[in-house]
């Protein structure tokens, strides 16, 4: 029995390595700006959008859902042995997500093509956003990023046969999905809307929650506009066009100015402000282990 268990553990997929591209990318607070773009690309697929529309709590508990998704994402990269269990937990969670999309077609969250698309969106968004928020990846770094994203996919249960295994294979796959599947779904419209009510953030210290509750009516419209701006702006242009989202030259200039400000500010911040808690703990532990 112990031998069988050891063999099974050896078969568990490995998370991305410490010091890799994702190790520096996912826990960085700048990634908070990129997540809405990836989520919007995901729900632009009619089947994925229907699943989120039917089963997600993103309307009733947007901040809680965002916090849980962010913690899950960091576990995939920084969780070590917890990463594999988190992947299993997510697959168990998605087993019951099924229904009918807007075209009357049945969907299931674990249908390989849909599950792979949800994961695939991370790579082009990370790659595109890095050009604004950090130093653009070299070709070698882009390849490493894709290889590490495939590792994360294996943790989540995305089979190798369902995801292109090289960058050369990825781009034709990606463009085919954009050309044949992606559209402006109802959930996309909700995620980029600036006129829908959004509850005040309910996470963080009590005094911060109280303050935000008091000022939220005044700042919520500006937050909604900023969310729409970074969602569309940090989305790869070909995905933006496939969904039908407008983007002007003036907006592009504003995004470049925002990116410049972020790039200038980040190096002077201490690590506790640059990296999120799970990432900070993992980075600290890794440094201690190496010393």
C-alpha cells in the first residue's frame, strides 16, 4: 500500500519552479490589474459565460469571489504540495457546473475544450500586460512562461492533448477560438459595465471596510470606469477585436502613461507592498531554505 501511494505521489504534477517567470509574476500586485482581462476573455466563450452566469456568485459576492480566485491562483504557483490539492478541489467544484448556453447548447465546465480555454487565456494576457506594466519578455522568457503555464494547467487537470504544447502550436489554436467562438456575451457586458451597482469592498481591516462603505457612493463610478479601462486595455488587441470592445488611440496613450507610472513606482516599494501574502511567505521560505 505504501509503495502504491509513493508511486501515485510521484505522478503528481509539479508546480512552476521557484525563480521562474511565474514565480515573479503571479504574486506581484501588478497582476491584480491583469486578472479582469483574462476573466473577460474566458466568459466571452458562450459556454464559459453561461456557466459563470448560472453558477457563479460574482454578482452577489464580487469581492469574496475575487479574493478566493486570487488565493487559488497563487496556490497553483507558490503552494508546493498544496498546489496539487487545490487543483483537485477546483475540479471537484466544477463537476456539478453544467447547463444550457444562450444558443440552447448543453455545456459542462469540465468539457476539455472549455476547461482548456479558461486556462489558456492567462498566457496571452500575461504576455501582453507585461509590455505596459513591466519589462517586455524576451523570446526565451515567453517560451519559459508558456512552459510554466502548461505546468500549472497539469495541476488543474488540463490534459496535454487538450492544450497546445508549444508556442508555435498555441497561436493558431488561440486565433481559431477567437475567430469561431468568442463574442460579447451578457457576462462580458456586465464585467465591463460602468452603470451597474457594485457593493462596497468588504475585505480587509474593519476600519478600512467602514471607510470604504462611507465613501463608496462617491468613488464607485470612478472605480467602475477604471476597471473597464484596464480590462479592455490589458486585453490583447486581437481578443479585444474578436469580442467587439472599443479602444481608441487616446485610451492607448493613457494606458501607456499608467504603465510608465507603475514601472517607476514598483522598484521603490518594499517587498511587503509589491507581493501578495501567499507569494511573500513562499518567497521568504525559499530564501530561508537556500541559506
